[in-house]
């Protein structure tokens, strides 16, 4: 529970209606308490940090002036939403964020009526808010709709598609888009001139003159109105970054200081009186109010538990590298060996392990911002002219470039390697970030080679194999570390489509893909079963599978991917095509959304840890209980 003595105002705010009971002059003090409470809470539990600190004042102003949840508030890039959650009924549970049975790390419709749209991937807010505004407009519903976009989300094309649609509609729907520019997006820092222009253009006087002029001289269909509008846009465009938005049909206001509550409230009060499509540009600082986070915005984007008086403490290097580090080292080594290698990332330099590469090979490093579709087609264009691009991308984000993967890369059989991080179970970030579907959505594409390593050394070899293969290839690896297998510095390849028979046993063959190979090996030893590290989802090792089908009583496939349509399905399809009838058990992720928890907890919940797989084996093949060290299963 919140300490009422330390937070005398915030402790009285359970929902935004309580916030609206305070006089306006107390809002700055509430902002101070909210910022301090956020620092205390996230420091204790971990979670997304810097972005939330940057929107404290904006969140308060929006909930104070708008009748949420009746008015619709749509957040983009859910990293920003922790202050929103604190003010909207989840204050005393914020310390549970990202934990099993705790709060989701992003807005989620089934968690609260104040979360009007689920978020995880970026740049969706304007499209969603426009859809809400259109639906409300059709029923003459006067509720207001506000989209808050920021933290780099304006770099994605989807945001501009929505702006283009909204601004071109006749009549314009009543929609307010707030561009939260935290200096990781499109604009320069706030200066004296821009502050002055922000006050001027968001003032009641200027907007009254502007709206009055439109009524007097006519709108876009009258010559005089068009002239005045063009003059206004030209004048404003000389001083502020408004021309783009004005040309798209939005009335632009700003930029204003997003940490100045007085300025925010004044601008929002004015904009509430206006009709049509509005865009308010606010300048904020990511990590505002916590100096260490302001100085190192990348490091404090998301944090584990830490002492606020000390800040983040560098942990000693782990004894074994993560798969991400294996990829990052391989990328630099291969770049040194092949000058045609190009590295591409959609705004995930740190997460995908490209920091070293960006420093050692800056002329071959391309961060395209949050633009996954562009990243994939950019790679296709490079490949057309003889370069060898490597697209480093999270599994969940590659979903956003799926059309480009099919149409621009695979259809043309272009030489692009996809290094797919966070494949399979991810954990604390929840369903929006789970890599549950990549084996399914990759294996159905012609020309694709799809690999899943069982360990760190195999990951390096697969990356080399995919890079040297002529055509599209994908290596899909999990979050975190593997078993600690030593990584060979050589840039060796493995035969395409060749599985690795790890253990020759009897009766049942365990066919494991990627991260579940160690579990299969443990159970293979316990029950004297054959164990195969399949390595390739496409092409499968047809020769080995047909030989095992002739000598075994059944197959069990294991994968940390959706069981429906996944790697196990590929095995079943091969057997069916050969006319082979063989009992086969598919163990994979269920046909359900996996809740946020640790990776180990999610695997256990899905029945893919050792205990879960063991139980599933004995339930399907009870005769195994009589072998090895397995206990007898009681009758009935």
C-alpha cells in the first residue's frame, strides 16, 4: 500500500475522477509525488522506467481535463503507460508489473476500462484512435479521442498512413494527436523561439482569430479561405516543424514544454474547444526527474530492481554469453571476413546485439528506426546489387514485415539473412513480445531456409551457413543464454537440411527443435529414447526421419513455438506425404496467449519444462514408466 504520509495527495487518487477533485494549483505537487512514487516502485520491481518519467505532467493533464474513461485516451509505445496505470486504479499493484499474475507492462483492454487499446508494438495509436473517432462520429457521440504517440513511434510508416487518412477526411473527425517528442524522435530541443511560438499558436487568441477567419472567408472550398490558410502555413513553416502536419490536414500547435503543467493545461483547454483533426507537439525529456536516467536514456529505458540512491550497478560479466552476444560477435567476425555484409536493425541496436558492429563498421550499419517493413525491403534492395544484408530483428517485430519477407525477399529469392532474436518464449514482456509463431510463419514460405540452434556454438555455425547460402535464410534463437557450450571462433558451416542424431535409443524418437533439445536429451537418457537435434525446420532431414519411422514405434516433436502449424506439423506432413502411419505426439506452445512471467514460469505453464514434457510423455506412452528410472504409474 502507498504511504499516505510520503504521498499525501497521490494516496487520495484511486481513479482519475479523484484527481479532478483537486484544484489546478495543486497539480505540480501531485506531479512531484507521482514521479517519486514511480521511481520508488520501478526501482523495487524493475520494469520500463525512462519513458514513464517523461510523461508525468502530460498524463496528469490529460486525466485532469478529459473525462476518462468516457473520453478515449490511446497510448502508443506502452512503455509510457506506468503513470497512467498508477492514476487509473492500479497504483497499489504497480510493483507487480511484468511479474506472474501481476500487471501487464503495456496497456491492456482486459486489465482496465481505462486501457482503451492494447499496445505492445509501436505506432498504432493514431490508427486506433481514428477508428474510435469515426465510430463515435457516426453515432453523434460527443466523447473525445486523444492519441499519445512518442518514444520514437513517429518514425514508423503506419503513423503517417493514419495521419494522411485522418487529415484527408471530410468532415475531419474530432481527434487530438499528441506528439510526445522526447528527443528520440523528430525534433530539436526546445529553445526560446519555439517556446514563444508554442505559447502563441496554442493560445485562445490566435486560435480564435484563425477560426473566425475561416468562418468569415470560408474553408478550403473558397479562394479567400485557401489563400489565408496557405499564408498561415507558410508563415508557421518558416519557424516550426508544422508544415508536414498542416499539409496532411491537421491543425498543428506547439512545440511546448511537456513538463510545464501550466502550458500543457492551457494548450489542452484550447484544443478541447476546437473541432476536427488537431496535433499538439510537446517536448519532453525521457527519464525526467531522475538525473541518471536523463543522462543515460538507453540504459534506463527498462531496468531491473535497483537502489535509487545509487542507480544501476554494472553486473559482472556472466560466465556464458547470451545468444544475442553470440550473434553480435559473429556479425563483426563475418563483416571482417566479407566486405559485402551489411547490418540492418529496426531501432534495436542494443537489444539485437549490434553495438559493437555499429562502432567497428559504421559505414555498413543501418538503423532504420521503428520501420520493420522498410528494414526488410531495404535489405532486398541491397541484395539486388550484390550486397549481403543481415537483418537483426526480434521474432515478434518480424511479424510486422511479413508481407515484405514474402513479396520482396522470398518471391525474388534474394540473398538476405534474418537473425531472429527472442524466438519462442520470451517471458516478462508478455504476449505482445512472444516469439511464438516464427517457425510457423517462416516454414510455409517458398525458398526459405529455417534453422533453430540447440546451443551457442551451433547458433554461430547456423549464422555462417545462412550467410553463405544463396537465397533467403533465417536463424531463430531464444532470449538469454544457452547451456554454456564453448563457441568456436571459426566461421564454419553445417550441411543444409542435416539433423544431428544426439542419441540412439529405442521405441520412441524425440525430435527436438532449438531450445528444447536439452530437455529431450535429459528425458532420452532417462527413458532410453532416441534423441534428434533437428536443427532445420526447413528443409527437414527427410532421410533420417524416414529411417527412424521404420525403426521406431512413435515420434514426439518438441518446440517452443505454436504447436499448430509449427515444426512438428512439418514432420507430420512429411510422414503423410510418404504414406507412413505412425503415432506422433506434438509438444509445443498451446493455442492460447501466454501471460507475462519469467521465461521459466511460462515454459512450465506451457508444459515445456522437463517436468511438463516428462508428464506428457508418460500420459501418451505409459509403457515408458517401466523403463529407466521412471516410477510406475498406478492403475486407474
